[in-house]
């Protein structure tokens, strides 16, 4: 029987990373929960086995329920009835299956009914579910909004809402508005305090809200009258049980048809303030978005894997000119690049998730006791790494998902353009990944300060130094990456030396790509040292791709002059 977890041992490989020991130590607090919960682990080995069991269950549900339902969900999609969103019929089956499998609220502490899973394992679950159906992964993974409520809400709010999510209730984050997309400072949904009822009231419109008719919403709204920027925005909790919000429209989208994208009207809807006023955008939404961006990275890796699976299977079966097409250089070159991007992207995803796990766990502990000096330094280190890596993981994997889905269609030839083949759905689904939760261009903006201030260069050098080759091939690959680092550094210094912000912004995408490719080359090479049978081929392919890209992009940067900008403007009067 198929299993989307055990069929891909590359996922389990990442549970063996040395940082997992520290993550489990921090999450399990000396395994205190084992005294009160018979399903809590008693040591590191027990924790890892628990993670594998949960992943195995998820892989089974994904392969044998969610994936078989995906075509029906894609064709039917959700619909609107009397101001309410109704899921596609098979989506209800998916939700029921994941509820019965205990796959909701999994990141939450056990005292609220959760499984206390680290973000790394949650990302693995997301990847597996996305490979089966990226649209359903959106619905399922939005349960991670509860992490923000747990982090910033009151204990009363935690006790009220977290158990409901653990029991399978759905969530959404209501941020975007018709006039506030990427620029969330322009959010105008109005929040006013009702003195008589001692609650907040929300009025206005939200647009492009994923799973917008969910049970529990986190809502960004303007609480400070007369303000027009982010300092006037606060975060609120809206409970669907209280009424006051209707679905006005469900978007008809290119892909992810099972994931309802709603336009909502708030009419005096009762809400609770989450955290403090004025911090909605500058603190709470940033935390929410970083979690969501890691979720999109996991979703992207799932689709990268499925696109590769489809392309490989077709290439093995399809014959032309008396030969299986997998034996044609043009085809196996494409397949090898797809696999290299997948393996490198997955390594970047889980490295980022591990960084997030350590700093989030330490931050959680800091609410219970004062951290030691060493713990404070550890938190600071991993928070900085998480902030630097998250936009790389989201941006690169969302682009790779698009590229792998595109190549899967190409390998299928004309059949790839036919709706009966899965590759066309993967292609349609993947297109949104590099757009929502911050476009790739916005990921560049988020990452570039860590590139320009030398943080990523230092990290690349530290990764290179820590890498110990296991054979002549890995030693050669390490040497080749090492030769690229001065080329990369010169390109950064040249761009900064132009002393022109617009020119630097124009070149930023190329600097971002080089940074990500060098980082992923080192991550993948490290994986190949540990498991050469699994990763060495991909490492060789990916390093070659990185050499090609870094050389070309560095040459482009170093030949650029600030005066060249006028050649790229859309029109003479732009």
C-alpha cells in the first residue's frame, strides 16, 4: 500500500539531524509530560519514534484518502450557499480523516489536547499532505495560526480556543483587503470597542482569505481612529459561533481549487483583542506570516516531490523512436535537475524549521522562567538564523515547485497538456506559491539585509568550514563551492559600492539567488556526506547548477552601472 511518508526516506533522514536532540530537549522540558500523559515520550529515541509513527499515519491518510480524492475536489471545488462557504464533498472526507487520525492542533502543548510536535515535524506533515493535494494542505495547515494565539493570547484565550483546534476546528488569518495586499499598512477594517457589551466590534471587508469561512479567525484591523499606518493596527480573534461575518464571494482560481478563497463582510462582528493594541502588524502578523511562509515552503516541497514522481514515472514508460524517453539526455538532464532542486529545497526547508524550533522553544520557556545567559545567546542566534533563512526557504521552494511542475508537463509532452494527467493540476496549483504569503520579490526584500550586512556570507563560510568530506567526490564538490564564495562576495561588494539604492534593489534578486544556491549547495553536500547513496547524485547536479548560476549572475552584477537603470523602465515616462 502506498504511503507518502515511507515511500520517500529522504524525509525521515532529516529527523536524524544533530539539532533534533536539542529541539526535543527544549520541547519536552526534561520529559515532564511523561508523568501525566501516557503518549508523551520518555527520552530522545522515544520522541523520534513518536514522530515517525505520526508521519507514517499521515503518509497513509495522504496516499490512500487525500490523493484519491484530489481530482474530485479539483473538479467540484467549494461553493456559496446563503452567505456560507461549503467545501467540496470530498474535502469533508479529508477533514474527517485527518481529525480521526489526530492530526489537528499537533503543535500545541499536551495540556490543551495537542501533541507538542516541533515545527520541523509539522513541516514534514505539511509536505506529505501537500504532495497528496496542495489545496487541502492549505485548509489543514492553517491550524498553525493557533501558534500565534498561543504565543500572544491570554491564558483564558488559550484554554478557550486551543482545545477546539486540537479537536479539528478550522482556522484562517484575515489580513488582505481590496486596497491592502502586500502593503498591509493600508488595512482599514475598523475595530471599535463596544462599552456596553465590553467587547470589540469589527466592520469592513476582507479579500483573498484562504479558508475564509473557518471556525476561528485571526483578524488584522484598525483599532486606532485617525491612523493610516501599521501603528494603528491590532490583532483580533473572531469566533464564527458569534456570527456577524458573511462570505460575499468565493474566488474562481487557476489552481488549488479545494482551498476556498473568500471575500468576507464584517458587520458589527464581535471579537476579542489578541495581545495588545497597536502591535497587530509590527509584531503579531510578522510572527504569523513567518509561520505561514514556512508552511508554503513545505507545501512547495510536497509539490516538487509529486511533480518529480509524475515525470519520472512517465519517462520510464513512454517510448519514442524505439527507446524509453528516460534514456534521452535532454530528458534525464531535466529529471536530474528536478531531483536536485527537490533535495536541496527540502534541506533548506528543514534547516529553517530547526532554527525556528530552537528559538521558539526558548522563547516559550522564557515565559515560564528567566533564561540563562547562554540560553539568551542561543535564542538570539537561532532567531537571527530563522529570520534570515525563512525568506530563502519560501522564495526558492515556491519557485522550484513552479519549475518542477513546468518540467513535468514538458516531459509528458502533449499528454501533459491534457486534463486527464495530474501534471497539469500540479502546474496550476504551484503557480500561487510564489505569490501568496509574500511574493518572491518580497522574500528578496526580507532577506536582503542579511545578505548586505554579511550575515549570510559568514554563515556560508561557517557551513563550509564545518563540512568534512567523506570521499574524493565530496571533497571535490566542497572545493568547487569554496571557489565560488569570493565571486559571490565581490558581487555583493560591487552592488553596495554603486552607492545607489535603486540600483542595489534592482540587483537584489540576483544576490538573493546566489545566496540561496550557495547555502543549499552546502546543505545538500552535508546531506550527501551523511547519506551518499541518497544524496550524492543530487549534490553533484546541484553544485553544477550553482556554478552556472553564480558565474552568470555575478558577471551580470559586476557589469552593471547605475545609469543602466533607464534601459529597464517600462516606459520613458515611468
